[in-house]
């Protein structure tokens, strides 16, 4: 079985590459089967390293991804400032202007958001779960890029969908602070709680910043157990990765057979 992923259908500039992995074709055993890319969830270090090597070979990664230590915060790593450092440390977003430098976000229900400047010389990635959204991680990432938001394109990767993301009133209230219009992203359920739409919340925050070219948001990690890891569904489980980078050449080669493009 070959390593598979999805790629966004978005009008990104030539040379911007995004890969969002699926869970199959790896070497990890249950409950991490099989392409677990997270080294912090209890899986064998040998298996994780093997999975990362498989992905790098299949996707033709130009370098080892800069794996962040994600803490559901708002720290943004400038990957160009940590040249020669194996890992940039604790952060929940990253960006680069250097070709061949790979931004990476690990998720298992939280929303990965990738950003690209329409000039084709700047990309970034954001780990946006509800805590990160509430804290302002998207706002922090857009500020860190230091380009007018109207110049940015955003793609929302696979995350838990609104039919499965149940939250309490306290989480809803936290996410409504500063944006009462976000109430439309919450539907009350029969248990006295709320079903939350992470994609809608992320879109609202991007739009409020002036990012008006927003794509994706249609893949539910909880609903599609064959394709995605989901912490809410399974508890102990693996992590998929969403990667973005600037290719060394703007003339992208023909897609590989195991790359399934999807919006």
C-alpha cells in the first residue's frame, strides 16, 4: 500500500505545495495504525520515524519537516530564524520564506490552517483547535507574516466536523468573546450542550482580519475513521500531518499516483 494524502484545490501561486496526510500505509500498530506521524502519543519511536521516512519519500519532501511541540497556545515560530536547529520548540504556528523549508502541523481533530501569500514567497501553517482559536492563534500567525491580509490565501484542512464536536457552555462563551456573531457556529443539542463548527469559527476569524480567500473545511476526522485519526472518537490514537512548503522550482512536476487531490 502506498502513502496517500489530499491536496487543496485552491488558487495558490506556483511553487506552493500542500500535503495533508491520510492514516493508511504506515507501520504503526494499533491503536496508532498505521501512518501515525506524532512522536508524543505513546507510539513506538521506531514506527514514527519509519512513517515519517515513508511520507518524505512518497511526497518528495525537500527537507525534514520542522515538527513543532504543539501546546494549544499562540506562539508562532519563524522557521527562517532557527536554521540549523532540529526543532523550533513549543509553538502552534510556523512560517517561512525559504524554499525547501517545510512547515508541519499535527492534528487528530483540531483544525490545520495553511496560509500562502499570493506573491508565492511566503507560507505558514497553524494548529487551530478551540483553545488556539480562543487564544488568538490565527490572529498571531497572520500578524507574524507581516503582509497585508488581503494578500493571503487560506486553506482549512481536515478537522472534527460540526455534527460531532460537542462542547459545553463555557467553551462556547470563551469562543464568543469579542465576536458575538460567532453564535451562528453553535447549535444546541438535546443534552444541553452545543455542537460547534470549527471551520466556521476559523473562517470568521480569518475574514475579520481581512483574509477573504478561504478554501477547504469539508473533511471530518471523526466521521471518516478509515482516513483520519480522531482523538474525540478513539481516545488514544495517532496524528495526521498537514505540511506546506515552497518548492525549489516553481514548475511543479506531474502529480504522483498516490497523491489524491481534494479540496
